[in-house]
């Protein structure tokens, strides 16, 4: 791969990761607003807080540091976007290495993030309670939100590749 292609892909990782995270946030907020009050309360009762804020606090604690709520929120947002940026290459590899269609690669990207981060990683590291503590609608919202993320990544990356003559 040429330097120009690497620079283009690096820029697309940033644009697609940020854009897809924003789109996902809008979609999941809308879906959350549609949930019943009972489901919202169950989720609130079981939650340790925003998963990436909890991740920031636990990571800082490993270094012997205690974060204020504002610091945890800022660091948590950095973790959130780092994951969003870091998952874009999954899409690029699925397209280039495995020859998947944009829809297939976008779907695989979103599903892999939902399963590996939300359903396995977060509970494994103690950032969230075990999955069975949450109502089904919470899992469905997370799954749908990550599918939106993956398909937004697909749209942005494909547009970027087209604009730069890569596709």
C-alpha cells in the first residue's frame, strides 16, 4: 500500500469513526426515548453508570489515580471515540481482504462491535453488569445502534474512497 493510500485511509478512519459515532448516538437516543418507563428504570437500577466513564475510572485506578466525575466523563468520551475510530479498520479489512459488499462489511463491523464490546468486553472488565441484568430492549437497542454505526461507517468510507479514486 502506498503512503498516499495510508494517509487517505487514516483520514477516513477519523471521519468515519467520528461521523458514525454521532449517527449511532442519535439513533440510540431516539430508540431509548421509545422504551417504556419500566425498561428505562430497570436499566438505570442495574447500571454502574455510562460504560466508558466506568472504564475511564477503572483504568485510572489501575494507575493509582482517582478521577472526578468531570474527568471521568472527558476520559470516557475519549475512550468512546477511540473505539469508534478503532473499529473502522474492521470495515476496511472486510471490504479489501475478504471482498465483502459494503452492506455485508458494514453489518459485520456493527455486529462485531456490539457482541465483542457490549455483550462480552464491558461485562468481562466490570464496566457493566452481566448482560442478563438488563432488559431485552436494552440489548436490542445496542445491537440496532451498532448496526447503524457499521452501516454509517460503510457509507462514509465508500464515499471517501469514491471521492479519492480508491474505488
